[in-house]
C-alpha cells in the first residue's frame, strides 16, 4: 500500500469515526431532552407534595421505597416479576 492509498484509507476511517461520534452525541442530547422533561415534572410534583412535610416523614417514605426495591430485586421474586 503506497502512502496516498494509506492516507485515503486513514482519512476514510477518521471520517467514519467522526460521524459515528457525532451521531452518538446527537442521540445522547436527544435522549437527555426526552427524559429531562418528565424528570423535572416529577421533581416539581415531588417538591410540591413534600413542601412543609417533616424530615421524619420524608425519611420514612425514602426508606420504604428503598426497602421495597431491595425486596423486589431478590432472586426469590424473579419468577413473579419476569
């Protein structure tokens, strides 16, 4: 392979890598925008619901969510949830 052939081959590979990286970046931004809207809506609803609530209530609800997710993820429940 001569130098001009190698240079064309290398340029083609670099061109492909650039467009692949750009496509992945565009998809990442689109996904972030798509999932960002429901996330911020959920955060606003949660902040509204817990406004004025005590720290103890918030902590109990958070621990309950963690406990339920830990129980559901046990291998014993694989047949139930899959």
